[in-house]
C-alpha cells in the first residue's frame, strides 16, 4: 500500500491505512517503537481478520505527532 492509497468510508471522508513498517517510516521512528506504542495503548491499531497483520490509520499517527513529547523521567520536553 502506498501512502497515497485511500480507503473510502461513510460519506465523502477517506482514511489512509499503514502497515507497522510504513507507520514507522511516516513517524520517522524504528519499527519496534511502533509496536511498543501499540502495546502501551498509545497508538490504536486494527487486526486484519485474515490474520494478515495490523493496520494503523494515518489520523492516529498524526495524533501521536501532535502530542507533547514526554521524556523518560516523565517530564514534558520544552519546545
């Protein structure tokens, strides 16, 4: 799936779906980081019924980018 592929939903809205590898590229993080975010509940994902893996919505990835960064010590990074 390329980043320009769009999956139509109800109405005129469209959603763009990513594999975990594509999501890592989009967010510019390592692939294990994507899985860690999913396990921690920071990044919603959808299991394919066919057993073919997980998919993430671009809108959810964008929401991760908009959140304040939190350092390992629990404090927010100053921008």
